[in-house]
C-alpha cells in the first residue's frame, strides 16, 4: 500500500494463483454436483484448502512483484 502503482502491481501478480485455485475449486464443485458419492464434508474441506492455498500463495507473489518493481524503478 506504499503507492497506487505498488497496489496495482501486487494485485496483478496475485491474480494467477487466485484464479487457478478458484478454477480448480469450481471444477471440483461441479464434479461433486455430478457425482453424489463425493458430496461429503471431506470434499468441502479439500476444496476449502485448495481455495485458501491459492490465496496464501498470492501473498508472497504480490510481495515479490512489488519489491522487484521498487528495485527496478
């Protein structure tokens, strides 16, 4: 949050892991809807971990991108 540019750079770098984990979660949810045997609490936990993992991976990606941009500029 040091500047608007750093904010945009960080969010741009955080987008891929967030989108990938979101897409995987959506795909898993669709499979669970189609396959009744997978509608269990365990599948919800697995999908939550995948989604949370993407969010957690986006944090260091954003920080690295901002540090790299600051060192270049």
